[in-house]
């Protein structure tokens, strides 16, 4: 199999081939770019392996490409050259050996065969020659092309050794299966199960990088089911693992919150590529296990799971090394509010309730409604249609009230500074009380958020608290 015609469409490969000839290194295009080329998937990351110094080859490529920027990483023996929209990484062929207590290999110079042996899966061990004598020829020692056709994830060498040496490869196997909708070879999957505890030597950051890629895959539930079945999920994300299972008492059971969460996640994934909206789907019911109670009259309840779940979000993000910034606050907000629109559709939608939802959700109200729609997972089509129709009505009311009152992210005209100035007082409990009552009156529709209506209202509250305006 030869790819010369395909490679000739991108001038970078001719530049690399020419440079390799000049420095005297056998050179190959390897890994993900080759895999994606065969799968007809776009890829901007190009990995080049040479039998020699990757840094020397990269510097020659940069020179021949018109003095392109070249970043070298001498301690790793790698270099990176940017060419148009592509990032081209260069490394010398290596062979690796591992110590049990670390996933960092002992690296030695090696041959192309050594380099392919160290690859994680057969579909990533493919190489294409960039040498002038056989330019474009495919090098496939492990049958990677056949595995691509079979949609099969399998290690090139014995899987227990592969995963024990570098346990992150277990996450990568599941990530590729989820991204590509491939199966994992039974022996390979069994090795993941057998070596799952080895994941403990991998940093949280690397694990989360793979988990986020699973979450962003077209059908993320597939990846999570593999994580759950292998036993990895319990080790890396026990809170989600704890959602699994149905408890029955007096003939009454609840839905399996693990599979419900996966359905919500898939529903969100159909509509949005937003990683953090997908995380909100994952965490929206995360507090159901600790809030689960049985009432003989009504069955199972999960009262307050939205508030407890919101309180759990920062701790989960911190432990998983996810960002503790506005992304976390976005997820926390959606977890806390995810029942509010559902509660609205069950009763009369008052202007006051809509104002409060707009005020609390702010600019995230559209994301909240998307999560709530995804949360309707009943198998009763009539029930689903009814709820979705009710959500349509709620959204129309949100638009009406927002146009009328401009309440989203509103700031009351009466500020704490204005209260202290008016009554000649310092920061105190009374200032907070007045602010709260003014805000509540605006949200309830008793007064408008204007100076003409809010200021007299403030004066009356101050009078009730025994405060006198400064002359």
C-alpha cells in the first residue's frame, strides 16, 4: 500500500523527505496521522520518527521550509516545527523499558521496529516511509490496517505488559473506542480489568485529559460503560460509579441513576459540543446516592440533591484537577438550578418565578434549558412530548419577561453604598436586610427596578428597622 499521491498534496512531506536525505536519517510518518489518513479523518498533528536525532532533522526541515519556527526540547530529544496549520513533531526512534513504580520509561535509541513495538495499539503503530527510495510505502508490522477495517482496538504486544508498563494506555484504549466507535479486543479489555489498579500511578491531569476526550466523543456513554465495566470508573471517579444500581423496598424501586445520567449526557452531546455543559449533565444527579431516602407512602426520594450536588462540585473538580474557575461555577450553577424549570412546568408559570429563574441563571439560562430538555429520559413518548411542550412554553415566558423587565443579570438600582449613604450607617446586617428586601420586591414584581419606585421602598424598610435618613 503506497500513499505517495496523497502525501504529494502536502508540501511538508517533500520537505521532510529532502531534509532526511540531507542529514542521512531513515525517516517515517507515524501514529495518529497515518491512522486518521486511512480513516479519512482530518488531522493537524503530524508525528515524524527518524533513526537518528529528531532535533537535527527538525532543524534541517525548518531551514529548508524557509526558516520556519523550530522549538526544541533537548531533555526529551524532541522538536516541533509549525508549517501552515500543521504542528509537526520530530523524535528519534526509541525503545523503552519500564520500572513497576513509574510509567516514565527508560529510553534508548532504537530502530523503527523498536519504535513501533512501543506503540500502544496496532492502529497507532502504522508508519509511512518518507525515504526517497520507497516514499509513501506503508509499514504495518502488526496488522493495523486489518484492525482499522474490523474496528478493533488491540495492543501490538502482550496487553498485560502494555498496560502494566504504562497504565494511561488503558484510558487511551477506551478513549479511542469511544471516539471511533470501535470495539476493544476481548483479551485487551480483560487486561484492562486485570491491571486497573495500576491507574493509581498516573497523574490526575493525564487521566482527566483522556476522560475529557471521552466526554467529548460522539456517544460518550459508550466510553463510560467501558470505564464502568472494566472497574476503572470506580477508581478514577467513584461518585459517578456510585450512581449505579436500583434498590427495591416494599415492591418500590427507583431508576438506575447511572444509566439515566448517561442518557442525559448523550442527549446533551446530540445538541452541544460544550465540554462544561456535558460535565453539568454528568454531575446533575451526582448527589442522589447520599440524599436517597425511603418513605413507605411515596417510595424513594432524593430531596435536596440539586443543592447538595452543587456543593459537591468544587470538591470533585479540585480532586479531579479540573479548573476551579468560571467553568466550575457554570457547572455548579446548572447542577443547582436543574430542577427549577422542571418545577415550573408542573404548575402555573408566574412572572415572579420566571424573574427569579432569569436572575439566578443569568446568561446561562439557555444552557440550563438545554440540560433540562436532555433530562427528560422517560420511555413514555406521550410524557416526553408533554414535558417538552411545557418547556417550549416556559422558554416563551422567559423571552416575554426578559423583554419586559430586562431581569437577566440585573443589578438593583439600590446598592449597598446607596443604603449606607442614605442612612449614614456603616456596613452592617441592616444594609444586607434592606438590599435583600429591595431585590425580592423587584423579583416579585411589587416594584420596578427604577429610582422612582425602589428608593421610597428602601426608605420604608429603613424606617421599619428604626433607621432615619441623613438630612
